[in-house]
C-alpha cells in the first residue's frame, strides 16, 4: 500500500522532472547543429548519468518486448522534440507536445479500460485551454512539418507517462535502451558537425545530464506512485517554462496570449493537485 506521503513525493518528482525538461527548447536553440546531431550528443551524455544511476542502485538494465516498446516511446520523444525545435518555434513544439494528457487518457481507456475521473477531465480541459493560448499566439508563425513532428511527439510522450503501466514494465530500463537507440541513430549526424563552440558543448552537457538523464530518473521514480494521467497534467509546467526561457534568453517573442496561457496552466495544475489532496484527506469526523 502506497502512503499519501509517498504519493506526494511522487508528484513532486514528476514536477521536478518537468522543470528540467523545460530547459530543452533553449539549449537546443543555441546549439548550431541539426536536431539529430543534438539528440545523439545529448543522449551520449545522458547514458553516462543513467548508467551511473543503474550502477549505483545495482539495477542492471532489463530487456523484453514491453520494455523495448517503452524504449521506442522514449526514443521517439527524444528525436521528435529535438528535430521539431529546429524547424519551428519552441512555443509551438512544447504546445503541441503537451497534447500528451489527451493521448494518455485515450490510451488508458483503449488498453486498460480506465475511465478518467471528472477532476482529471476538468483539469485537462483547463490545462489545454492555457496551452491553446500559446497555440493561437504562435502556431501560425511555425513550419508545418515541424508542427506535425511536434504533435507526433505528443503521442510518444504519452507512451513515456504510461511506462509504469506496461506489462512486465521496467521504466528505467526503457529509458536506458531508448537513450541507447537515440545515441546510435544520432551519432552519424553528430560526426558530420564542425562547429564545436564552448556554448554548444556546454549546452549539450546540460541537455544530456539534466534535461534527459536526471529528468528521466526523477520521472521514472515519480511514476511508481503517480498515475499516468496525474503525471501528464502535473507536467503542465513544462509548456509554460519552455517558451518563456527561450523568449528571455534567445529572444523568441512571446505574446500576451501566451503569458495568459502560462497563468492558466500553472493555476490549473496547482488547483488540480490541491483538490486531489483534499479529496483523499480523512475528514475530522472519521478520525
């Protein structure tokens, strides 16, 4: 039986992972390489972090068909996010990727027959309203193929949140093998790059160590006690921070509707989690 304290810790770990994911757009923008090169390089760095974590926890990576399916979801999310960020605005990418909660709910209904609760549906509607503000403010300025790849990453990202629910699952092994595939597929592109500036290399290390390695470790630990729908909604901080960081440091414009969307998403996620805690708290009469 999972305690309420463990559940709250799980939510905090998922939230922390989302904050780390949010630096991806900025770091990718400042590296003058192709999306595939960046993805290959950052996953090489991430493998050092995740490999060290597996060694520290004495958890050798496992492999079966379900773990491989999870690895493909991780790899798909890694590649699609990196490539899309080079083809369209960071705000577009993260907005379209954050259709993930919808796909999580759909996949949960189709494969696990889990119907989302009213609070989940209401929170999803509020978060998507906020994300929609980013959509209206920025989508029309983006590249159509980049937007399509970003939307596809929303489907694969939903699979990442469902790693814990797969039969005979081992999420951290899925992450490890997903990063291996990402690194191998990106290496030929990386070897063709010629501009290895200090900014590019520093950003690559930050991406690999924190935005991929540490973030996935936190997420997989958080998913042990956090339902997939809840985790995907808590991650609503990512589509807020990502374009704001890019706007501040890379000077990609962010409009008033996007700022309004940021407020809506943050408020929606905070209220959702407060209501979840209140629902599960024992009433004074029951004590």
